[in-house]
């Protein structure tokens, strides 16, 4: 008497199909669009610009150097945007910190210069944080106003003149030299990104930042001091912006009010490209880091391709818009 195993096999196949479909649904490629985009654009530049030195060690290190300062600013911006706020003053804060650091080093020495530069970020951050968290003024308006104030003060105290930094130790440590074979800017970037990633993903403070950005009222009811969190993220953003300005000053051996101009837009683009929701409640510092590298990669590739400034702006804007459009929607 013959028997058949078709019904059990059919049942097993029918059961496996929903499992495969469920697995595909869980593997949402939109979550990884920044990494996919980075690999695709890197490969495209490597193929088309290989003869122009794109893959040379010096050029790859140059991409990292160009991206490092934006990445440092963008780490602070990640906290701000994850908290459903915005900070438009980071670029001008960097410029102000660079000139204050240069002037303080010239007059009072190395330690005073470093302290003065960091103090700029602390003061700007406290003012921004207090106005937003205590007076409930929208962060967009507060930081937009601070953008003008900081750049105006930097021009005023320097009479728009560059402030040279002749201290070789400062220039070596803050971006102008290498730690062994590793560029100093890369070391600073690695430290800030590592601390920022752990702080946002693994600490109680990071969870409170995300909770405040996701639903402030619910966070208040669960005992989160949302005013303190809002104040803190704006201070963090400004202090990291001042560090970026100090790195500009060390790498270029001078403080200028122009350093950092427009960096707020690049930092915001890096944060959004990296997967942080513009409406708050989610954030990924590693994604932000890759977003900053992607912006640096695009800038470098377009220069090597021989495009003029206007063409670079058009192509850069198109790439960023496409990347954000393809990214996962919250």
C-alpha cells in the first residue's frame, strides 16, 4: 500500500512562507540607507576618480580631516535634535571660540586660552538653554538670534582681523599635528563620537533625552526633568561647537570669525542623514558620524571631479535630498 508525503510538505512550505515574509519585513533597508549610500558613492568616486588620486592615502586622510570638525559639531546637534530642539548658533559659536582662544593664548598663555575657548561654549550654551527651557522661547528663534550675536561679537573684538596662534604646543594638540601616525583631528573625532554614542544609547541621560524629544508631556509624567534635559543638550551642543572652533584655530594656526560659517547646516544634514528624526525621539550618533563622512566624501569627490562651486552645491543638494527621501520615515 503506497503512502504520500505531499500534504505535510505543502503544510511546511506554507508555514515557511510567512516566516520568510516576516524576516524581509524586519530587514528594513531604509534603516541602513546612510551606510548603503556611503558605500555606493565611495565606489562611484573610486571608479571614476581613481586616476585623480581619490584612493590615495593622503586624499583619504584629507576626507577624514575635512569631516572631523563637522562630525564633532554634529554629535552635539544629534542630542539637540533628538530632544526635538534645534541649534543654529553652532557655526558662529565655533568662530567666536576660535578668536577668543587665540587672543587669550597671546595674552595669558596656553592654559588660559584653552579655558577661555571652552568657556565661550559654556556661556553660549547656558544662555541658549536658559531662554529655551525656562522662558519657553522656541530654540529656533533663540539660536538664530545667538548666531548673529556670536558672529558680531567675534568681529567686534577682533576688528574683523585674523588672530594668529604662535603657540606650537596648542597647534600640535588641537588639530595641527599627529599623535604618532594618526592625525590629531581623527583622535579628537573618535573620542567625541565614542563618548557621544555611548552617552545617547547606553546611559540614563541619553534615554531621558530621547524620551523628552519623543513625548515631552509623557516624559514629565514619568519623572523626567525635561527642562533640565533641554538645558543640558543645548549646553553640550555649544561646548562641542567651541571645541570645533578651537580645532579650526589649531589646524589653521589662527582664530577668525569666519571659521564655522555654514557648519550648522552641514551638521544638521549629517544628523538627519544619519537617521535621527527631525521631530525628536530618536537619535544615532554612529549614523551621524557616517553622515558627516558622507558629506566630506561628496565634497572631496566633487572637487576632484573639477566641478566649480555652483555645480558642487547643486550636486551636493541633490544627493542629500535623495538620501533623506529614501531614509526610513518615523
